[in-house]
C-alpha cells in the first residue's frame, strides 16, 4: 500500500518496537480520539488484594462526548500473540477492576495532578457536565458508569477479531499505520467511534437513549433473511453499543423507500470472523409506513435511534 501526496509517495512501513508505536499514539491521541477526550498514558499495576493476578494497562481514555466514560487502552503490535498479549491482558484487568477501582482513581488523580495542561482541559470539559470537580467526575466514570476497552494496533488481523469476540466486554479496535517518504512520516487511522457518531440520529442527545438500529435492505434479502428467518447479518455495530439494542427496524430501499417492519432483538452474535454481527429477532411486527421524505435521510448503512420516536412518525426525519 502507498499514499501519494503531491509528488511524494509514502511507503507503508511496519513498527518494530512497541515503545515507538506508543510514542506515536501519544502524539496523535487527540486526532484519534477527538477534542472532547483526555488520553492518560500511565503504566501502573492494578492488583486485587489476595490475588496473584495483576494488570498494567497502557493508558486510560476519559471520554466526555456523552455521559463521561472511562476506556482502558491497550497499545499493541500485530506481531504479538493476540491471545497472550491482548486477550489475557484484558481479562486480567476485568477480574481486577471491581476491587481495584479505588486504585484506578488514585492513579488517574495523580497523573492529572502532575500536568497543568491536563488539569485545565479537564476543568474546561466538565463545565458542560453535571460534575462539580475532577474528583466527582472520576467517581462517576469509575464507580457508576460502565467502562470499555480500546485496542490500538498497527494491523487488525483475523486472529485479533477471533480473540476479542470471545471477551464479554468486546473492545473497540483502532488501526494505526505508518507511511514514510524520506524523513517525512504520516499516519493513517480511523477516528475513534467515528462510524457510531456519524450513524447516531440527531434527535439522540445521550448514548443511553439508543435502543434501535435501522438497517437498509433490498427486496430479496429483506424477504428471506428478515421476514422468513428473523435474522439480519454482516451488520457493522459498535461493540460498546451492541448490548443496548432492543429493536431492529428495516428500511426497504427503492421502490419501497420506507420502514414497514420492526423486529424485537433476541441476541446479537459475531458473524464469522468478519468483525461484523448477526442479529436474531424473536418477533417481527408491521407498523404504518415511515416514508423516506427528504432523500438526505435515506440510510446507506446502519443508523441508531430510539424506539419511542417511531410512535406517530410519518417520515424518516421524525426518527433521525
């Protein structure tokens, strides 16, 4: 793979040292995660009392875009064994967190206190929240809200997908690649949860409101997979939103151009080793058609919204 910018051709090169990879992540963290986040690079041991297990996360992300959420970050190279270096590390943290969460707050508080720039950014971000100070915000993120996992890696492999899909708290995956031309370096990556942010209905104010996914479908697939088998598959879903989904609404493309059927979701499972999901419904019911209206609302890929908006809706703009 190559990238050409002007007259320069940039060649894809592999990271050889994890320490070099981590330095790059720190330098572009705000570009990856967004301006409403704080990335804290701190490697300190989390260990439960009377346990031989210990976890040392590479970093933590405080995400202010919705209700303040804590993400545990692992930076890895694809040359590492996916099970030993990634799967086990995430499992270790999950087993230690319930009793070790007080230590997580201590680690984050000390790290924030050491940096005036981080403290100032934190204070700026909590101004638009219900939190009165940094300590109260951390209490919510650590003790009250659910945490998530993020794996940043130079190449998302089939092995990685196979390992992570078996973890109860499925991590978000971010791929960061390096390209070089002479002494110039550039990095290619997808922004954190960009697909989800782009797919979220504008009427959704907080992530916790989401309970419905809307998928576009053609006639044959709609009839066979959805109406006959009560399934829909090869759906890209953000792992962090998967367990919130209760309904699957099907948008039938032209010439129907409307939502007429909704399924009640029974379960959502990984679809083979694709990184996508298969949705199973236990009941399907018909609704008065919600028509396209303005073509800009036609879903080209899955969209997220909430079921309450479907009551009385006439056009897609009513639910998006």
